[in-house]
C-alpha cells in the first residue's frame, strides 16, 4: 500500500498569546498528529508565555482511536503547562467520533480559529 501525500502540510504559527496548529487535510493519523504535537512543543519551548493552544481541525476528515488517545495525552500536557487547548473547525463527522468516545466533554470546541482566540 503506498502512502498518500497530504495536499496541505501541517503548519504551526504564533498569533498573539496563542499557538495555532493547522492539521493537514484528510485523516489525522497518529504519525501526523505526533509530528504536529512536536511542532507545537517546539513553538512552546521557543515562547513559553503562550497561554492557549488552538488545533485547527477544519480539514480533518477522520481521527482513528489511536489519534483520539494522543489528543487526550496532549490535552493533559497542555493542562500541566497551564495552557488552554481549543479544537477549532471540527467537522460534524469528526465531532461525532469525539461524542462516541465520550471525549466531547474533555475538549473545548469552537467553530473557527478566530473564535478560539477569544
């Protein structure tokens, strides 16, 4: 089975007092999520004053159970660093995955990245 390249790469940027990570389009597998988390950790190390982490999932079509578990671990890491974590732009099908796993109560969801910034 050949690997399919993501049409849009994951990116991480600083916006005000937040670090915004844009997940690539398509399924958010565990390797992509780990890469994104490392990039966020590097951004936090470069500027530990970031009070909020925003994970833009607007283009994500699916998150496997391993990915959901990694998101829980990442949420705990953010909490330990006294940072709030927001999941922005989560598509209804993906949001349902959080509901089925009963993780919808653990995460804070916003419609857009701009909404997550407020």
